[in-house]
């Protein structure tokens, strides 16, 4: 059984920082074979792409709304992924999900096969 578990969410003031982590496990899950991504969903809104990092060459993509503020990274030895979020804004408030895809590079949530349960990030103004 494949498991993705997010952690690191919480309440922070605007301008502050948080670091999200995604731990993965599973007897058939080869972390280094998957492109990993972060998505978020605010109440009443659709799930949106935040960032992704490819499985082989660690090519990185960011949503325009987070470029320059968020940094995605992965550790293939530890089977983990992280999202460093700086200069947070109230509009970053959402549940953040990590996900795994077999596609080389994708920002489309339907191409992600495995999902975590999400972690809440709340940014106060």
C-alpha cells in the first residue's frame, strides 16, 4: 500500500514561513521513479497546482502565484519531498497535498496517481 503523509502545516502570519514535508512509503512504491508535486485547495475552489519536481533530473515547475516565494525539493535517499514557503500571503491559505505521478513533468492533477491526506495552511493578515 502506497502512503503519502504531509506534515508541517499550521497557522502563520502574513510574511511568515512554513516548511511542508511529504513522507512516502510502500513496498511497491519506488520514490525515485515518480514526479512529485504539491497542490492546494482552498474552500470553495478547485484544487490547483503549486509546484512539481521530476523524477530523474529534478526539473522544477512552479505556479506563477508562488514563484520566487516557494521552493520545492526532494530527497530520493529518504523518499521525502519538501515545500519551503516564504513570504506567505493570506491567499495561500488552503489544504496542501503532496502527490506522485508517473508522468515526466506535469502540472495537471489528474495525472497524479497517489495523494496524501493534506495538511492545512492558514495565513492570517
